[in-house]
């Protein structure tokens, strides 16, 4: 349905006018998801759709392809994409349009690839469906796209299956799938949200490279303003399905006009919440928690008495009373395993843990009632841990009676007050609450046991930036009020900096650095810590180019391989400053003047030097 | 190579487990048949028999020996390929059972050929058009059919089509089959009755499996690539649901084994199930035992096959 000659062509490649999307749950009433949204995207331009969960940004992105998820529909307005009137096309024409003229890159590529088919079949599928080229040519084009996006072994990676690749690799394969037909428009739906910051850089760079080479028009859906700064020319800010503000990326990020954009920007800007409690690790205090040389693994025990495959290798972690200890590392580094071992749901094979001077049994069943009570876990996903059929009040009441405390309404009111929730919420059920409220209830449930140490496993990872910032604020208030110790696991360096006193950096199951948070700002640091720091996206538009320019490409290609046996440094394959000795012997632990413990063969002087700006290639 | 070795080991483990089950089943079959009330001597000689005659017959048939001794004799026979002879006809039970088994397999096979495609198509269609009028109609219909016991379906079918309408013979005689017409006449009612039992169950389970797959992100991705519904089902969904679907089919077919007992009896079809029913009535224990063993072995065969298919379909991905 190309616009016929004589009819005036729309001035831009994508034009959305007064779009209205609605959805209904079951047989409930139809409610609006998106209301009166209009925007245009010029040819070769990249437009960012910015918003938090529930803002309707993904629904809009899908509507551009003429698609609405089950229960949703395009209820009004007009969408023109590359001369097609998307809202007026019958199904057969939509099929010919999707995948050929407009392509979609999903947030979770791991789930968006069919697990039963080899990747190459799926990458070239759009080309075969739309008969844009024969199979052999499609494969050649796919391989050249793989090369362009710096995928390892581009010639053979297509014969593998989705579960065999890492998240960053599979996201790039999804981009190749989208580009195989050379579409005019490509939609990026939060393509790096599920990735680690270190991986995100590679994927963002791959996207920028293909955009430069292929020259498509793009729509980039995200909640991350720093990513917007790298990728987009213009941006539309959405809240609850309504456009708040529209402008160039530069204007939105530097001079936001709308109060919501300003709030988003504030939540994205790192700030220190913690007045660092001066940690006096004199060795005299009994630590609240003392993890000593912990080894967790699987696959049976080898001849040396250690597991055949290790997840955690000799990790030590002393936590002082009242201290907030941060644990950071990318996915797969063992940080959740460490939390689970401390919580008593993941037995260890070597080493040990003491809690307030008393040894902890590996299994929670063998721990004393007092230990179980004083050591509480707050899980990442409140949706999965709160019983949806139990009211908030009953959830808390159960913890109180379980521990033999008086379960009065006053006490429950006090707990809700502690997490800044109105007392009236006691009668509500988890499905009626927002994500932030659920996470607060989740915290209150842990606090109801009157713990001495709370384990927080990525408690802000599933939340929107503004809500996550409020949870971090709450954590700090509780820390001051209650004087309990926290173990805070995260992959978010901003969050870590803002709440922690000391930080342990994990890589491939090894503690590579253990440092007071104040020392994070200045060198020396472990090369991996530095890489983490450099990977956190910044709001300035040239950040990505700078980081990529600084990187040693050869090292980035090397896969992150946990060394299961103790010969050599665990980080050697990705380290830009490695030396021969790093391959063969375990690095010593060095102490910096700031009190950071760094496991590295380089001396403190060398580590300080190699962090100096301009000395990274 | 090691992958293949591991795969073969896993398959052997599954087969080994079902052989162990078969041993336990064999033991159970013997002792359960041993506690059946009454014996063949009473049944053969009738009520007028003198106690002496009954005792003599019992002795000649080894029925006066303790049950454990009889078990040893029986197992010893089995190990030598001797399944015993019928107490009544004195013919080897293996030969009797196997000729009937072929008839039953024919009936089950025709039923499967008819029921499996119908169920898969119905289930898939309901999944695609879920919560529409079509889906609800299929759902209601299959629920009704599943709820009615097969003897009632069979009896009603005979009453309507044979007694009232005189369209079909009430007996499914296998010896009369000379043409497609006579085949249809003999088989249509037994096959339809059996199909009623399994189509409902199979289509409902297929629907659940399909809905699960259709709700996945990779199906949405295929839609956004511009794939047609047929392409999505055949190319994307089917390879992912082979294992669960095969399980559904195997489970339903094994349910056929139960249904066949009733249907063969109602239609006097000369299959193994009616042989078993007759031999129970006559207390012809060796015949009962071999029929029971065949049923159990068939059930084990189907479930083992489903396990192996599930293993292979998951292995295919991991092996690459």
C-alpha cells in the first residue's frame, strides 16, 4: 500500500499521529495503554522512546510493525512507516511488511530465538520468508554482519543453538537477524537492559557500527538515559502512555523542560547517600559475618579435595556489625551463589562461615533458631517471594508469630512505617501493589524478624530507576535507624557507591579486590575493577567512543573463562596489562595506601600508573 | 563421540529401568492371578463333579502345589520360552495370544491412525483460536466425550446404528472382511468408540502444550519477521513440542489398552482383550497371565518410547 503518486508523501519516514492503544485483561474493561501519541522520525534518524515500565514504550514500538500483543489493539490514530499505512493494512500485507521493511530487536534475545533450531536458520529466516535473496547469499550476508559486529568465529557461530551463546553474543545475532533483509526501519526494544555493563559496551558499539554501515532509520526504546546519549539523535519522553517531552537528545539530557524528565535525570545521576561509617577493621571486633576461604562447586570432588567445577574459589569476606558490604561483579561471577551459601540454601565444600563468632552450618536446617532469625534474605524479585494470596499484614504477622513475637496491629503498623508504607496497606494483597511497594513489603518481611544482618540480592535490579533510587534511600535510613549490617549484592556500580562502606569485587568466582568505598574514586585498582568503572555509561554523547578508543580490542575478544584450577590469575584472558607470570601463578594480595586489597601480580606502583588517563592502550 | 556414548548410556538406562519394571510386573501378575477365587477344576468339571475327580484334576494341573512352587515352575517355563498351555484347550497360550494380539493391534492401529491426527488438529486449532466460540465448542464437546464411559458409548452406538437403524452390524467380525466396505462396517463402531475415549484427552493436552509454545517470545519474534501462521506452527512450534506431544500420544495410546477390553467385549471382536476376559471367566490362569503380561509390556513399551523420544529431542540441541 505504497502511497500513490499524486498523494503527498509524508515528510518523514515514520509518522505517528494521535496513536491510541488499548488493552484488556481477561474480560475486563478496555483500558488505554497509550493515549494521543504523535511523533515523526526523519530518514536515517535514530529516535529514542524513553520511559519507565508501564509507560507504553514497547507497545508503541510494536505498533509500528502493526502488531499488538494478545488482549491489546491499536484503537485509534495513524501510523505511516516508509510509505505504508500500517493501521490500514490487511494481515497478508502486514506479513510482507514485517521483517522486510521494518525489523524488530527484542529485549531478551535469549528467549526470542527458538531453542530448537540452529541460529543461522533463524538469522536468515526473514530473507527466505520475503524471498529477498537465495539461501547461500543470505548466509554470506549473515556472516559478514557477524564480522561487522565482532562476533567470535563468525563462520561457524551460526551452527550453534541459542543456549550455547552468551547474552551479549546472542543480542548481536538478533541484530543480524533484523538487518539480514536490509530493512528501512529497525526497532531496538531495550536491547541491552538485560546485559552487564561490560557486555553492554560491546553490543552498543556493534549497533553503532552496523548503523554506520547500513544506514537505517531507527527507534530505540529504553529507560537508560546514558544509553540514549550514545545512540539517539532525538528523544521522546513517555509517562503512563502520554508524551511528556520531545526534543534533541542533547536538549533532553542537558536542559529538560518537563518535571518528569528532570526527575528521571536526577535518578540517573549518581549520588552518595551513605555517610561512610568509618570502618575500623582492627581485628578486635567480632565481625557480624565472617566468610573464610569459601569454596562452592559442583561435579563431585577431585583428588585435591576441591570440587571439579568451582563457582566460588576461596572467597573471604568479613562484615563488621552495622556495616554495609557491597558485592559487585558481572552475571555468572558467583555473587548470588555467595549470598545463597550465606543464607544456607547452597552448601559449600571448603572453608567456613561464622556469624557473630559462632560457626554457621552449611544447610539452613542445621542452623539454630536464633541464627535463622538474625540472618535474613531479601530476594531480587518480590513478585516471586510474596504469597499473592496472603495480605501484606498476614505476611508480616506470620514472620512475627513464627519468631515468637507479639503479632499486634501496632507492631505491623510499626513495620510498615519503617519501610515508609501507609498502615492501610496491611489489608492489601501483593498483586494490588506497585513494584516499589512490593519490594518495600519484601524488606519489611525481613525486618520483622529483627535481623542483625540482611542479605540483599540485587533488590533494585528489577525496579525502574526512580523507584530504585527511593529504595536505596530507604536502605540508608534504615541503616542509620536500626544499626544492622547489610550485604548488598549488585551489578550496578552507582548503587554500590551510593550505599556501601566496603566493596568486594568478584570475577569468575574469585575476590579480585576488597576495598573501602572511598578508595574506589582513586587508583590503584585491579584491572577488572577499572574496567567495571569505565563500563558504566555516562550521559555525555562521546562516552562510548572514548571507551572503545581506550580498549585493547584483542583482550575484549577473549571469552571470560573462569579458571577452575588455581594456576594463573582468573582475569588473565581479558586483562589489558597481563604479563607472562599471570598465566602461571596465582596473584598475590597487595594492599594499597587507601586500604584496598588487590589480587594482582602488578605492584601497587604499576597499578597506580596504569590507571593514569591516556595510558590505557 | 563422548556425547554419543553418553546418549547411548542414557537410552540403555531407560530401557534397563523398564526391564526391571517388567520383572516386577511379571511377579505381580502371577500372584494376583493366583489369588483369584475359584479354579479351573471347578469350572471344567461343573457343579456335579465328585470331590475325587476335582482333586485328581487339580493334581494333574499342579494346582495342589503351594503357590511358591507353582511360581518357580512358571518362571522357569518363562525363562525357557514356555509360557504354558491353556488349561482348557491344552494349546500353547503364546500361540493363542499372539493370533489374537494381531487383531487387537489392528484395531488399536486403525484407532490411532484416526484419532491421533484428529486430536492434534483439534488441539492445535483450539490453541490458535483460544477463547473463541470454536475453542469453547471443542472444549465442551471433548469434555462431554471424555466423561461418558466407553461401555455406554459402545452400547448406545450398537442401540442406535445396529438395533434401530440397521446400518451397521453389532458384531465386529474380522473374518468377514473382504472389501473396504465390509472393513468400514466392521470397524467403524469399535474404532469410533475407542477414539472417543482418547481424542478428548489428547486434544485437551495438545491444546495446553501448544498454548504454552505459542505464548513464547520466539513465536512473537517469528510473527515480527513476517512469518505466516502455518509457517510458525510447522517450522517453529512443532520442533519444540515434539517431546511433550509424543508423551501425550503415548499416554493416550496406553489408555487405549484399557478401552480395548470393554470395546472388544461389547462388539465381540476377536482380540486379545476379549480372550483375556473369556479366560478369566474360565479360570484359565496361564492364558490370563500371558494376556496380562502382554498388556503390561505394551504399556511399558509406549512409555519407554516416549521417554527416549523426549531424551533424543533435548539431546539434539545439546549435541550440536
